[in-house]
């Protein structure tokens, strides 16, 4: 049987009737497994160093390996809605975890470049499927904004711990221990899979195996894509921007370290105010913080303005995204297409730096800043305009 895309209905037919909520235990299980499965992207700079130095691939070769790993995640995320339209979440999670862990173990068996590239793509494929299901489960929770905020806070903590320890582990104990750790922290997923599976939407007769082409969902995903393109067009170049302002490398490193805590704070604040603050207010508040941060980067010289601007930028990113994700969850009533979220955000993270680099090299910091803000303003305006109509 083939998987069909159901004909699109009029946007007026999609009202804000909420889906059955994910049980709290399923939400927490999805948050844990989502963070555990995404550990490698959270420590990607360390992994690039391992592939460059320990494997001897050099910077370019290591970058290609990392890109293939992320490409596997992207493909897995795209396949996730099609696979879960046919099979139960619990079964798919266990199978995808097995693929992911197998990729990690196979990586340790041989150092040939093509072989390692294939194993990292394989591992990323499993990670993308697991991540898609976890996003879908979080989206079906009673408070999706809170769920995604806690997820991002967990990612921030894992990133800070991993970035500080994985390099030492590779140097002291050997690089295979990194892949053993990456696999070990996902093992509870085999026991958590049935818990997360309880959140899967029940099939509705002949609609089983069909994916609804809800235009509100497509619009919400497009807004998230545009948002991540804009944010990612500026974020990777903060170190270059600081050096260009005449700041010392030590000062820039301190500012970037502070930004990690800014991102964690943005996630935690969003987890507290989500559900209490209207989505429109949350989106506009995040936009105001972002404008202040980008404005500080573009126009204010000196150390203190740079540190504050970078921290505001990092704070606004997860804070604002929480409300975008909440809107997506509210319009994707069956919780199926929301599984594409990791693919959409990954696409934005891939496209944004390419555009930002061209603008920064050929035009100016002002051009990159304007592009970033333009993308975010359009994304926020689009998200606000997509609010579903109340039932009745």
C-alpha cells in the first residue's frame, strides 16, 4: 500500500480543536530521548575535532563527515511521517535506536574514510527518525511550548557538559569512548519506547496511512524554516564579528560562553511563561529582544555591548521558537507532520550560514543583520497570521 497525501482543504475548515494530549509520562520520556538522541549535534565541534585529528581526516574531511551525519538526520526526519503512518511509534523508535547505535559501533571498527562516512550517515538516519517522533510527542502534549523549551534547555546542558568533557575523554581514554557514551545514553529509549508510543494518534479508519496536507501546518513549518534561516545567517559569525570590532580572542570567547547561558535562560524562561503568556505577546516580546541584540551587534562598539548583544540574541532564539512550535502544535491536530520539524530546522541551519557568509564577505555586517531581522519579522508575522480560528 502506498502512502497518500490527502487533498488540501480550505484553511477555514481547520479550527483550533485540540488533539488528545500526550500523557505527562510520555512527554517526559520524549524530552529525555530527544535530548539523548541529539547529543552528537550538540557537541558537533568536538566531534569535528575528533575526526580531523584522531581519524586524521583534516578539517575539510571532518567537515564532510559531519555534514553526512547531519544529512542522515535530515533524511530520517523526512522519512519519519511516512514510516509512522504505517507502524507504531514504539516499534519505530526501537528500530531507529538500533540503527543509530549500530552506526556508532560500526564507526569504531574501521578508519577508512568512505566506511566511516557511511556509518555516520547510518547513525544519523536513526537519529532523525527518533527525533521526529519525539517532536511529535512533545507537540501533542498539553503545553507544547513548555515541552520544547525544556527539551532545548536539556540540549543546552548536554552541549555545555559535552563540549567541556568529550575532548578530554577522547584524549585520555580514547575516541571510541565517545561513541560508547553516545550509545549508552540512548539505551533507556528501548524501555521508554512504549511510554512514548501511548502518545501516538489513533488511526481513523480509512485515513490510516494518509498524511493531511493542512495548509496551516505547511504555513507554520514554512515560518519555522524562515526563522531558522534568519537566525542561522548571523549566529555562526559572532566570533568573526567580535574580532572585527577589535575585541581580543579571550573577550570574544567569554562572550560566546555567556551566550550559552543566555540560550539556557531563554529556554527556561519560555518553559515558565508558556501557557500563561499569549502566543502573540510571546512572539513579539522575543522579536523585541532580538532587535535589541542585533542592533547592539551592528551599531554599538565595546566589550560590554557585545557581550550583552550576543547574550540577548542567544536568549531570544529558543524563547521565540517555543511560541512558534506551540502554534504548529495547535494546528497540526493529528500530530503527524510535526515530525518534520527537525528536518525543517536542520534545513534552516544549513541554508542560513551560506547566505550569511556571502552577505558578510561581499557586503557588510549591516546587510547580514538586516537579512536576519527581515527573515524573523516575516516569520513572526506569518506565525501570528496563522492562528487557528476557534471552533464554532
